[in-house]
């Protein structure tokens, strides 16, 4: 009888330990996803300000070109428009991810997938930031 009780207790502890291990892994994925979100989210306000600047530059491109004869206005218009689209796309993706993300869902597959999504978004944000630097350089 004691042997059965010991085996039952050992199995219960092992099962509980496995469950805790999975919960911890799920929590790690969730915490990592939130950490990436918290890192890139502040860039949205910068992207919004840059979008306003782009609108102003596009509106005044002809005037700017009289002061900077070397400026290729056709190419500048294309690059500024593409940059604005990239910034809007990055911002829209973040808003959709935040709307759809369910932190209460602690399934490993779900949290791992969300971590992959937010990491891809970080790459998109980093590229947009590089594009800002490159595209706006002639206007500084």
C-alpha cells in the first residue's frame, strides 16, 4: 500500500513539475513578446511626427527645390512617399498586433507565434528608422 502511495505521489509531483515547466516556458515567450513591443512602441510617436514632416516636405517640394538646385524633386517625391507608406505600414501592423494579441492565452504555440510576429515587426521598425535617416538626409 505504501509503495502505491509513493508511486502515486511521485507521479503527481512529476506531472505538476512538467506543467509548471510548460507554464514557465509560455510565460517566457509572453514576456519576450511584451519586451519587444515595449522597445519598439515608442517609435510610433516619432513615426507620426516624421509623417507630418513628410507631408510638409511634399507640399513645399517645389519651393525647397529653388533653394537646393541639386535636389531631384521627382526622385525625392517618390522616396518621401515610399517612406510615408513604410511608416504607416509599420504603425498599422503594431496597432493590429496589439488589438489581436491575447496575453491570457498561455499556449506555447500561440505565444511562440506571437513572439515571431513581434520580432518581424521589430525588423520592419528598424528598416523604417534606417529609411528615415537616408531619405530625410537631403532635407537636413
